[in-house]
């Protein structure tokens, strides 16, 4: 019988890995070749549009927490081959490679995501909750563009 790799703890809905190695040990002992230093990956970008806006306006709106896919994409997009490409095209290419990665690599980036979440909690507090802005256009208005051609 296959051993369970994860256990969901309901009170906080955080996924905990049942691997005897800690997340730090997994990262330190990996053979995976990172394009960016893992310390950079687990911290939010200081050059994002949100970070720039916060700096200009003098506000401190916290960024979203990073999941494994976002960290993987940040790492892969640092390769020179993606320089000058559109973000959409980069994401499509990286998504293909993400789906082909071995389970160990996915677990590695999940460990990085957990460390990133801990950093986020230390920096912005535990009460952070993502709350996107409501669209100013009603959904029916978006659909009407397609209906005009009918």
C-alpha cells in the first residue's frame, strides 16, 4: 500500500508534509538546479507592480502568498531564454515543464511554498486574507461584446 505523503489539518487548512525531512533539509539536500537562490524565491518580489506602487504611494498593502506554481514560475522565468518574451508565452511554456516535472521537484516547490507562507506570516501577520476587488463591469456587459456579432 502506498504511504500517504500529506495530511490535511482542518483547523488551519494548511497542508503538512509527512516526510521525515524538514522543508529546509529538503531544499539544502536537493539536486535540483535553481535559477534563483531559494532565499530570493521564498520572499516576495521587491520589483513587482504592487511593490513599486506601495513604494511610490507610501502604503503597505501586502502581496498575495506564493504557491508552489508561482515560485516555480519565478525560478524558471529567470532563465535567459525567456528574456523579452510575453508573460503569457512564458507561462504556457513553464506550465508544460511543470506538468512534466518528477514528484520530487513538485514536493520541493511545495516545501518552498510553505517556507514562503511562514515568511509572509512573519512579515504581514497571520490575519492576511486575499480579497480581490469586485469588477466594475457587470458580467453581462462582458458577454454582450460577443452577442453583438451574432
